[in-house]
C-alpha cells in the first residue's frame, strides 16, 4: 500500500506503546454483524461509531485509529484479518457518515506477526459533524460534544474565523453624540476612542488610520466592521474602546499576577477591562518590583536587573497580543523568588513551536497587533522575542523556556545571571566594535561558551542558530578574536579565544585543551614519519591543517620535539627549510 504519511513504522510502534490518548484509539474488529447465521453487510451502528471517532479526532488535532487491537486489554486481536476490500468499504462508509466528508488514510503495519490496520485521521480547516448532526471533539481518551461556548475556539484554531475580527451584535442603545454630532454606539466608550486617537497621533503623526471622525477612524482601524447590514464592533474594538457593558461580553479578558515570597506568602494583583489600561497597570507593577545587582568585569562596572525592563514589556505585550481570546481562560503571571512565569491561553499559532518562534511568525490576532503597533507598544511581527533573547543573553541570563501545555503556552524566565562571561563578552564586543552585539552572535557565543568546544555541524543543530548566517558569524567572531578553532579539519572545533578568558577555571580549561591538541599534533607527526622518512614545515602545516601564516608555530613544535628527543634534524641546508626525521 502506498505510504501516505511521513511517519515511520517505528513511530507507529512508539505511538502504540502510549495507549489511548487524545490522538489514539483502539478497535478490536471490523466484522459485520452476524444474525441467524448470515452476515449483515454495512452494519450501520459499527460505522456510526467509527464516524464519531473520526469527527472527534478531526475537530481536535487529528489522530489514529488502530484496528485489530482489543480496546480494554490492549492485546493484539489475532483473529483480525486485513483485507483491502473491507478497508476501502470502511473508508467509503466513513465518508458517507461525516459532513463535510472526511477521507481517512489507511496504513498496514505488522505487530507480533499479525497485520493490523491504522486509520490516520487528518486535522482539517473545516468544522465537521456526523451525518446525524453531532459536533464532537476528542477529549483525553474519549469523545464528547462540543459545548456552545467552545465552538468559537474550535473555529479559531481551524482558521475558520479570526477571533479578534469577529463582530458582536450587542443590544446596547446609543446614549449620546460625538463632537461631529454622530450618535455614539451603545457599546463604545468615546473617551477611550479619543485617547487611542491621540496616542496614535503622538506616536505616528502620519498614520493612515487618523481619520476626521470617529466612525471613519474606528472602521479603518478594524474596530468596527459592517455585518448584517450595519456597523458592528469587532472583538478588537471591544477590547480597546468598549465601555464596561461591552467588556462584560469578554469576561476572560483579564490578567492575574501573583507575587510569591520565600516564606510562602503571596500578594495577588488583578487587572481587567481595556487592553491599554491593563497593560500599563500590570507593567508598572512588574517594573516597580525590579531589583538590580552590581557586577565587575575588569575595569567595567555593570548593573544588571533581575528582569530587564524590555523583557517584562515584551513578555506582557506578547501575552496580550497573541493569547486566544476565544478561550475561557485568563492570562496568568506568577513571580517566584528565582524566576517569573507568563502563561497565555491557547496553543502556539499554526506552524509555530518551541524551537522556531524566533524565525517564524503567524499572528493569531492581527487586528490587535495593528493597534498595538500604531501606539508603539509592539513592532513588526516576531521582533518581540528577538528583543527578549538579546536582552537576556547580553546580561548573561538563560534563554526563556517556552512550553506548550494542553490549554496554554507557558514561558519561564530566570532572575539570576548564570554566565558572567557572556555578559562580559557583550561589553567587550561593544568596546571593540562601537556597537551592541546582535542576537545571532550572542546565540552562537552562548552555545560555544556553554558547550566549551563545538564543531560546525554541532552548532548547526542547536536551537535558534541561523544556519544561513552561521559561517559568516563564525568568521566575524574569529576576526575580532572572540573565538578561535582547535583540532584538525575533519574535527575542527570552536572555542572562546584565549584573550577573552579571565577566570582561573577558564584558563585551566583552555590550557588543558591546548595541551591535548599539541599532544595529538605530535602523535600525528610521529605516525607520518613512520611511513615517510622526513618532514618539513610546509608538509607539517598541511598534515595538521595549520594556515601558512602560522609557520612559526610549527617551527616551535619541531624545536620542542627535538628537545624531547623525539625527532632530529635530517637536513638544514637553510635554517628556514629544515627537514626532520625520527630519532633512531
């Protein structure tokens, strides 16, 4: 059978070992019902049950149905018989019982000498139901109906709606007029509208969103949209310029911040309402708690915050801008003595994960992002994490640890400086080049310092490294003597340059590394002379992959080997053209 998935057979075996979960279910048999000794073809209830599973998987995130495995015991059903005719009939029956029709992909795998069927259920960008009108979703190890309040979340995750552009037909009557005499919609706070206009005017005087009257301004900015023959507020509009009555329609638009102390006590803070007001109030609280510690790097004195201001701002705006507003969850911020956590409702947007969030962007709420950019609370998509990573690494702090849970994205930032050396290198770079070190170089330096010695191939595979720029970055860091190489061509490794090592431990580590390298070079020369009688400086440089500009190093190496009695001078017609041989 044609292979219809990128997964290997081993991947299926690993999945099988997990047992039932939100992407896996077991069915023992596909036999038709037997009545009075006769087979009743197309036994409806059996296909209806499978159709429910397929709909539930497809509405969640896809999944796999293993047919030929006992549901309760998870044992292989040795009586199961795989036949193409039955499989194709099964696929047709599932298509007939799902709306819109779902096409599952069959796979045949062999488990303990028994062929079983695996039905791969795709995740689609459509909302599916059974032919009987049942909207289902997978939950842990079973199916359940999609609740009314969840429908928008499922649709948003499938890309069927952009939730921040969803319109709201609110039964709120107008209570006044604006300065131009236009009636103010019953959902709108005209004071917040004017404040937003003035903020944009101050930050971006040439913004194309600055229109002459309130209706034009709000419609151009995407705060209202024509629907059902009239202008209605969008989710973005309610969140930025909605009054308290309108904001009640989005009750989970809140931020809860809890500060935990070492003695186990804590102080809670809660923010709700307008997005700008929430962001300002929460940021001021986080900023007010910032602690600063003094560090000395030679002649440099550096004051490092436990949480840099730019990190706090970008993490907060990121949580507000990219959370899933269709979910009945709030943003939670938890501060412990040694670290800070931001938890934002919803998963990463499609195509984004823990390893590529620096390189890929897919804004979940483009309307909200547009407004935040106009008031300079955000810049271009994806730039927030660049700033966060740069601010942390340049101060010798660990990179944030993103984690996707079942319902949210969790991001943790440590308060402590874990690498004073990296902070010092950032300062030295600015001193040498008269500019701040960029993120790409910081990431490479961080990996080389923490990994001590890494090959090019190892660096390529590490998180957040820009593979397209790696050679250029390494070359530039070598040129200004921030890194250097060790070892031969096939195993060439990058290490921090000896001139940048300050601590005793660093110097000892460097000395050991160089001693090991020299021992390998001497061993290589001796092995060479076992087969070739003589060697000169040029031949040794080629053997050891040492550049021509470092001929003096090879001369010193030969002198050391002569002094130890390992080799002798074979010919010295000219001093700079000596040849050497093994001492007999």
